[in-house]
């Protein structure tokens, strides 16, 4: 038996006036997802336990059957695992976004774009290298990632009481309170101010502004934590597999779970990602492995940008370029398989940030066994008809039709 989870990050939403008061899932043309959902078991899954922030880190750990209260240490450590970057035993990793901010004065600022206009990986790598050369120290070391997503490795204990926040939760808002907390830590203040000077003068930003693009004029630290400890899926559930995603967070979860984190050329995490490459990678993995996860970031990014048009397109692309070719090829192979279509959390366009509500999921079984919902895949229809599961671990056990092997 083969198993798949296909994740449209942040697909869930609330009715959007620009879409005729439909959600993007209701407005999108997604024939394969709806066909499979009608033949599948519908579920509501609580991917974010009480007391946890509704981030993609916690929510995707849950979708892979993990209990965050037993293994979660922060977002950045998972990204470090993907990038093969060691975290000191007495230190931590911070996520380091390239951002576009408006500086009101030397110490006040507004968050304009958490992604610096979805800066390219090549441009961002130049900028991170320049900051590291000018501002890095033995204690603070920067490492380039994908697009706007980078890491800072902090040697030694992190400052007590420091509160960091995800920049995508504060779009077009004053973030001075959080910025000043970092400025209150002398070595972080020196890094932030040095980075601002480097970015202001760098040719990459001069070219971006000349082309009418947003400059990456600041860095933003958040999601810090120490080394994670996770039991591998082969031990936990007896599965071998691969995880396919453009973003280091998901690939890091895969690495910590003992999955092969497949690198797909041209996978960007946005609408221009290499969908075919991701689908092909999952199908290739399933030739020899039990399990594959395909994660698509674009619906979440569109939600953070507040763009109904982009979110509908992202969902339609997820259907036609990921779910449809994977299901068709699995049917052609004639092997029995169980396929879940899921989101990790909601990212409502009206809020432009995540919500911790239980998410609609379905599990399709190619053998034709189990419940058949008769429903299309929308938030309201699944919520009205589905059984609610209290954790991702319960969902994963349902997917693989077994109880957890240990404790």
C-alpha cells in the first residue's frame, strides 16, 4: 500500500467579497480534488494544539503525525535541519527574513512586505553574503536560503524574555515594539543596524528600485529555537518516504522525520514554481518507497498578500498540476494507494495571517473501501459532514490504518 499527503498550504479561507462571497476553495475550478473528495472520507483535523501559534511549523508537524508538545522547539531549527546547518548545543537558530520596511526614524518602522517582493534566491544570496561579510561575528552567522527565507545561527544562550513575531502576521502594521526588543540586545542591535546600512547601499537593491521592485531594506529575526528531537517515521509508523517542497521549513520537517527531502529545480514556493517537477518527484519516490508528501506553498503566500485572484489560481494549479497527474499515474500503475488532500491551516485573505481552526481534509482509498462523502472539497461542506479528529497524530493513524507502534 502506498500513501500520499498532498498539502495546499493555507488554502482555507472565509467568504471573500471580491469572489462573490465565496471562499477561494469554493470559487476555484478543481475537478480532480472534488471528484476524489466525493469518493473519500471527510475529516476535520485540529492541526494546531491549544496554546500553540498557528504556524506552518506546528501544523505540518501535526499532519505528519507528530505531537508538537513532545518535539517542537521552534521554526528555524527545522529549517536548519533542511539546510544541513548544525545548531550549537548551547545556541539557537533564528529565521531571518529579507523584508521591506518603512523606517519612520532610526528606531521605528512599519512592516511593508515580509518577503521583500518575493525577492529572487540569487538576489537574496548576494545580500545575505554581503551582510555576513560586513556584520557577521563568531557569535552570529548568517546562511542563505530560498527567496526571502534565511537563517541566523546564534552561538550561546539567546536573550531572556526576547519576543519575536512572524513578519507575515504584521503586514502594513507598526512593528516598532518588536523591533525595539531586538535593539535592546546589544549584539542583535549591532547586526540589525549594520545590515540596514549594507542593504541601503547594495547594488541589488539599487537595481530592484530602478526596476520598480521593492527593496530588501531590512532583516527580521523570528522563529528561534534549539535542536529538535523527533522520532523517525520508519520507527514511529514503519514507513519510508520522501517529502517534496520548495521551502526549507517543510524539508527540515522531512529530514527530522527521516524522509528524503527531495530538491526540485525551479521550486520557488510561489505561483511560478515547478509543479511538474514536484509531481514527478513524488511519483518517482513511490516506485521504491511507501509514502510521499507534496507541499505547495503558493495558496498561503497569496493569503498573506491578500490576493483573491492569486489564491484561486494557486488552488487551481494545485489541483491540475499536482493532484490530477499524481492520481492519474497512481491509477495507471494499478497499485492500491491512500491519498489525503489537506491544508495545514487557514490563511484568510481578510486577515492575511494564519488561524488555528480545525482544517478540512479527506482520505481517498483507491480500493473503493470506506466512507464516501459525496461532497466537493470546501470548508463549509466538510465542516458540516465530517468527523472531527483532535490531533494530527489521530489523522495520520487513520491515513495509514494502524495504531502508533510506540507509546
